């Protein structure tokens, strides 16, 4: 059954009653029984069915679906569908205009004096002013909250007032918090985004991270109260780090409290992490983007004493205001330290501890101590961890996950949900996979297990083995390890960069700096340059130019300069440690123009792929990037296609410095992993 609406084709879906209905159709029937909704189809061919059924349905939340079932259910082979999803990229810049001059709510002078006049006023905030609170809360009330919204009114432009949309208990607590911080301005989505304007809401979804990154006083509203003095005392001691110690000489954590007290602490953490605030995907984004500035408001029973340290617990009546980052860090340390504790011999206690760790884990602490509990994700891309944690939470609209993921990971490439749904590409799993790859995340394309679901596939096939060159900020470096300018094609993932072939091995004489332990990286690099073989004049000259302040052309943007500096210092450290280096050249050149640290996996025929891409200004361009991209991979040269484009297979990470000079980056292809390229079996 078809009809026409202007130049757009309207289609209606019908399903024979004797046929088994897919899950998404059952959901549509339940939501809109006896209704017929049009689908605006992007294709020129109408879809014909028999019977009647509402057609429009949201994106299918299929993240837990088996890979083989998913492939069998798709209208096209997986590669073809990913290429089609690629066509649904956003073609216009993110609209930051509503967030440059931010619409916020202001507490009037009367409210600040605790007057009975509970009127909030709208105010505009300059993009350079960060002195406001960005509120993170759940729209649906919890069992501990009264859902009414009758106390507060919001003053409109016309001078009239209307009832506030946010429940009173949330506004009460937010106002107490901002007054304790000596500010009067806060931002909250239900009031500060026009909920009737769908275009404004969709634009805001793509830029929500900006609000929480910008706010100096972001605050999360938990509703689960602490009801006894012991819980407050235990939380304070936990946040001070008094329950966990580090074993001398070993990077291992141990509990320093009795089993009875440890049980009390884990019970308290379990109650707090069962709060609905920890179950929502949008809340994850808000906390992640606010970083260490986020404070958690935790209510407590009146009359309890929290006067030990206002810097740790805050100074708000009947509230605790604790740093979210400290809470995550110490809760993670506690869960890791209790791994072998006898109180967790019972299944119930282990489940409680695992839930706490799952919801409030600190990525930094897991990277440092996760080996003790069998966490093998130390060297996975940050985006892999973020996606896994997002999908453990819920979202009222599943397709919002695409915007949330992009906001958390600083993705420049975005997907248009409406266009995806209209074109019939409604698999959230495949849309997330496409988003992951299009933004340069690296997949291992060697042989290996592919997992049970798309999320499991991403975890298993995401590149592992990143080796940050510096001693600090490892996670920040790993976030930037992405391929630039990705295009999906039939053969695989196409990108641009430089392919280096091994020229010769080189081991500098270390007697000079071994005699001088205080030799800095400059002195070591100077010696390395002098010791390079005579025929490697270009590499020697390039290193000497860098020592005199001339960076490689590709590395001149500020962010990439920092990465290159870390690589230079890593070369110096490797030389002082007595390591050898691989001198490498571009194809078609005689002289080496790159130098990489050799490891035990280096082979005679080793090739290396490097690439970089500078971050754009945060407010500019259709592909605004918040992160620089940098890649330095050991690869196997698989073959070249008819156009001479090399096909590469990932083997590992390698640190080094490279000077491509005036050479242009070339196109390369990383072939698809086995499950993606497998022929559709239907």
C-alpha cells in the first residue's frame, strides 16, 4: 500500500497474521496498536506487503544478538551494509551555536536568601564563561524521590511564568549545591533545551559533551541515601585511601581492614551503585566528559555527622558532595584489593563486588592493577572500553547511543539516525561498528576468534598492544591512536599514510651516555645522529634540524608536536637502555628517513605503516576533531590491488621517529577481518 506526500514516497507495512513476526515488529504493534504510520522512504521503489501494521519503528537494539543470526537477518552482506551505512554520514558541521551563548537558569536574589519566591529566570552565558553547574540526573524519579513538580516556576521572555518541568526534589538539591559553590547559574537539559523543537533536540544530542566539558561545576544527582553514621565514616575513609595499601616492590593492592569492615564497605558501595544514576547511557557521557570536575550529591539522613573534612564530603546540609573521579578510583582499588579476600567466598558477595566494579571502575586504575583480577584489556583502545560500558546501560531511545559514543570518544564522523532508519539500515550493532571504524579505530585483521556479538567482536578484534612512549598519560595517548581519513570499500578499510621498508639495523655505541647518567635526551640524540652510518645523511640532518627547533612538516601542529617529542624522548631512552633500532626508508628511496625501536618480534621483512592527522579547531569544519590522530604499526604487506594500493595486515605497535619530507601520504587498505568479509550464507 503506497501513497504520495509531495515528492516523498509514503509506504505502509502489512504482515500476514500466520507469519512469525520479528521482534521489532512485535514492539511496533505493542506501541502503536491499530495505527498505520507512514515511512518516508529514501528509495524510489515502494515496499509492498499484505495486511496492515504500523511501519515506522526505531533502530533495532540488537547489540546482544548472535553474529551468525545477525548476518542471516540482514538484507545485504555485512560489508555491503557497512558501505551503505557510510553514506549516512553527517554532511554538515555540528551546530554549536546554541552552546556558544548558552541558555541557562538563574537563581534570583530572593531564592538565594531562601525566600518563598521559587522563580527561576533564563539567562544567556558567554562561551568563555565556565562558572555554571551542568546538572546530570535521571529524568524518571527513583523510589526515593517524590515525583511532583509544583514548587518552582520558570520566568519566560514575555514576563509570564510556567511550572518547572524538573521535579522539585532535584531543583532543591541543585540550588543548594550551586549556592554552596557561590554561583547562581545552572544548566539542566529539560529546561534549557526546547523539548518541542525536534531539530533543536537532535542538534543538542550531537553537542551535549560541550556543556559538560565546559562547566566548572558539573554535578551528578544520586537519590539513594546513606542512613547511618557508619556508612558516612566508611565512605570518608575509603575516599582518603585508608582501606587499601600497595605491596612493597610489587604493583599489587591489599586490604588493610578486617573482613567484617570490608563486608560493610562493599555493602555500602553496592547500595550506592544500584542507584539509577549509574544505569543510564546519557549519564555515562555526562560524567565522562565532565572528567575530574564532576561532583556526586549523595543524600544522607538528617543529623549525621560529616564534619571530618569538607574538602572530601562537602558542606551542604543533608548532602555529601564527593568527587566522582575519587569515588571511582578508590572503589576500583578496593574491589581489586579484595580479590582474594575470604568474605567474597560466597556467590552473593562476589556478585556485589563485580557489579560495583562494572559500574564505577576507573580506567586508569584498571590499566595499572587490572592484571590482578584477570583484566586483559590493558592495551585495548579506550573507545572499546567506553562502548562496552555504554551498552551495559540503558537508553530510552537506543539510537541515541550513536551520539553518546561519538561525544565520549571525540569522534568527528557522525551518522544520521533519521537517514539510517529511512534507508532501512536499522541495526544498532552494525551502525556502532561502522561508527567505530569510520573514526579510525584499528581492527586486527589477522586470523583469530571473532566472538559472539558485534560488541564482543569489537573487543576481540580491536587492536591490542599499544605502547605509549611516555611514562604518564597513557590513556590520553591511546585515545589518539586512530587511522586518518577512513573510507570503507569492498576490499577493506582504506586510509592514508606512509609505508616504510626496513633498510638496516643500527645499534649506537652507548659508552658516551653510560658514563654520564644525567645525559638528557638532546645529548643522546646528538650522539645517535653522529653515529648513524655515513650513507644515512638525510636521517642525520633531519634529527639535527629537530634539535635546532625545526619539526617535520607533518608534525608541526601543536598536538602532534607533543606526540613527536614523546617519540624522540622514547628513542633516547631506548638508546640508553642499550636497544637496537630499525632504520627504514620509503619505497623508491635509497636513504633511510625513519628510525624505529627494534623489539623481539621484528623480522627481516618487516614493514611499518605510519600516519597522522591534526585536530581541527573545536568549533570549525564539518569534521571537527577534538583529538589528533597518530599511528605507527608493524604490518605485513599482503599484496597490492590492480591500482597499486598496498594491502596491509596489522602485526603490532612500534615507536619511532619519521621524516617523510615532501613525500605525500599514499592510500593503503587494511583488509576486512574474517567475520566481516565472510560471504553471506543465506
